[in-house]
C-alpha cells in the first residue's frame, strides 16, 4: 500500500533535516519528510513513523484550520488508529494514544479539541510548503490500496503475484504508454527491461537514466523527481540510442564525445517530434545543429573537446548514458580496465591539485592509457585503404538519370562508376580452415572483408583455404563472401603452400596485398617476394615467428 510513495516522497536525515527536537519526523505538504538526525528507534518504530507521515499525505491532512494545533492532533490520532488496525509497525515510546471515547472522524475530533481548549505540548509534524504536490498524494494512496486489495485477492485465489509493482510507478506507466500508444518505439520498449532501482543506479553512477544494449536494460533512477511527459522524453531518448545502434557506431571514436554528439541529434529530433517534454533538469540541445548527423556533430565538437568534456548526459557529467560491454552491476569491468581507470583518475587529480611534476615518460604512458585501442576492423579498413583509395564516380550523359523519367524535358546526367581493372583493385586472403580455427573468428573476418570490399568498390577477392594443403577458390565477389561459401579442409595447419600458390598465380597482381587469417597455431611463414601482407589472429594468440607485417587481433 505504501510502495507508490517511495517514488514521490523525499526523506531527509542528517544535515539537511529540519526536524525539531521533540519529534521523530515531520512531513511537508509536497512530500518532504524530515527525520530526526539523532533519534534512535527500532526498525518497527521507524516503519510506524514513516507510515504515519505517508497517511498524513495520502489522507490530505495538510488543510488550513483556525486552530492548527488541534487539527494536527486530530490527524495524528486518525493516522495512529489506522496504523494500529493494520498492525503496521510499533509506536514510539513517547507516543500518547488517543482516549477511547474520542471521535473517529478528523473533523469531529477537531471540534472536540477546540471546545476543550487543546494546547499542543510538542511542535506540529504537519508543515506547509509552497506549491502543490504533483500528483496529489490522495491519488497515490488510492493506487496503493487498489494494488494491495488486488494482491490480497490474488493470493487468496492461489494466483502467484509479482513482487514488483512497476505499473504503479511513473516509469512503468511511461513504458506502458510506449507499448500502447506509440508504435514507433513500442517494439523497442517491449524488448528492453526497465530497471528502476536507486541502489543499482548509484552503483553504476547513473544520475537520471542510461541504457545497456547488450543486456537489454534501461536504467531509470526513481529518486529523480520528473513529470510523466519528462519521463517519456528521457525513455524515448534511450530507446533511440539502442535503435540507431549508437554503441556499435562509435568505431574507434572517443566514447564520451560520440555519446554527446548522438545526444545533440536525438534531443533535436524528440523536440521536433513532440514526444513528452524536455526535462527541466537540462539536456544537450543546440538549434544550430539541427539537420546534422551524429558523425558531423562529432567532427564539430572534436575541435573544442576540452569544453565539451565538461558537459553531461542523462547519466551524469562527463559520463555517457550508453553503457559499454561489461558495465553492469554483476560484471562492472575487467581488472585491467579498472586499474587503468584508477590510474587515469589519479593522474587527473594530481594535475588538477598541482601536487608536483612527474617524469615525462610516465605522463606520456598514462595519457596513452586514456585513449582506448582502435577496433580491429577499423585498423583493417585503414590498412586496406592504403592500397585501395576511394573511386571517384563521374557524371555522364551517355545514360540518362532515373530522375529524367519524371521530367523528360530536363536532361540530367547519371553517376557512373568507371571500369575497375582486376589487377589494380583486388587482394588475396589466405584463410586457415584447420580444425582448431574458431568458427566465430571465421565469420567475423569474412564479414569484415565482405563489407569492406562492397564499400570500397573492390570487384573480387582471391580466396585460398589452407589446412594440410591449399585449395584455391578463385576470385569471389563480395556478395559471395558475405553469403554462404563452402570451406574445404578442416584438417591440419600448413599455410606456406597457400602463400606460394598466390605468388606463382599468373592472374594475381604482383603488388596485390595479402591478408592471412589464422588462429596462430600454424607453421612458420615466410611471405615470398617481399609482398605486402598482414595477419588477423585471435586476441591473446602469438604467432610462431616474428611478423613483418601488421597484426590485427580479434576479440
């Protein structure tokens, strides 16, 4: 019954508490409960005190009367009577129970106390605050009573009931709104689990909200006071992060600056679409960046990275609300990442406090740790870009553009890809198909090669499979590599015959680069003719020889 109050009431104890000396707690009209900072009570007694305050709010006891001391006493007796009937908690030792002949209704009891000339011995625990509560606490109590009755009836009927009452919370209501009323994001809302646990958010450093695409969870901090339209705005913001694949599109960029760039783009769209209301706590929004893509915004803010690093997402200042791999409560981070982060934070505090000079080599090494390593597929694309520069498409009137069908009187040229000679735009792949080769690495490597060949207009790739002997599959177009291809072998591991086959092949260019994909459990390789080459191996593996070309490691 009292569960919904947890999301609308703020409890203060300590330096922020304004509770007077002779009261265990006092409650404001807008849901601020101030508990005594030094009062020692048992768990059951504190439950009684908090339930007493919740009933003050839910029964709308914050009403002006001529004799407020008498009205406060009448409301205290009504709340205590209800708590006793529910057998909720234990009254504090200094609580004076009501007389047995007292009136049961607050108004009638108030009239009795006024006629008797009641004088309060302790300060009032009802405090009036500026403004009105949103929503009214009477509605919150009604929701709690309805859910408690539904739960009691279900238990009496032998029906299992969940312990979470998410539909009563504003965050749960916002998620249900997407499912029922906004089909664009309704499918994403059904695929993600909403976690609204203040302890979990505190452990992850989430001030308002964040999303973990890998875990399929959206973290919303219930301690933040937000209206229903504001919650919808923030939840749609996180859904779009996942739907647009912003986590995977980082591609070696600075994660936080990329997160900031995506926030600028998403917030501009949400304002234009009119989903909910922009939160009053603030957000990243710049009308001058309207119409820009996330990549374009990232290029702009990188010019002033120091200033933009001081901004904050919905997770907090200097933190991205897109949680990366391993950022969860169960698996927060690896030891290497944890130690690196501790060292970088200590270095930043050392520099900010001016604690003294450090060796130049140590400073450079620590600064190098601040930049995450570039993913292997990005390094592979950069390596191949050196051999295959982008092809510039030309415009020609030889074939009319498709747009001319709508306006045949206006001639328009079409974009034409010039003829690409095979010997100038192709590369060889020597693929280890032995039994020890991991199928996942094979899939990742072939997928990266296929996507690169399609985007860089590489017409075909020469593929050679090697185990105990070499099998030449010839030139394969990128579509064939991306689809299903039949790999031969799955026996031993001897890659040297595949390299020699490429070297002696008359239809393979002499300067064509070669990519060797292996699990590093192979023979000692010697690339003939000094041909440019690179290795693609699993992370943590070691080649049996000193490689002369670059080595890309796949996790």
